[in-house]
C-alpha cells in the first residue's frame, strides 16, 4: 500500500497520535 514512503506515513501517524493525545 505505502511501500514508496513508509517513513512519511509513520511520521504522519505519529503526528496524528500526538494531536489526539493533546486534544484529550
């Protein structure tokens, strides 16, 4: 699915995770 830019995807997920945690 995302074998071209796995690093970017990981960063994006991480960012979303932090955002969600901060929202709480």
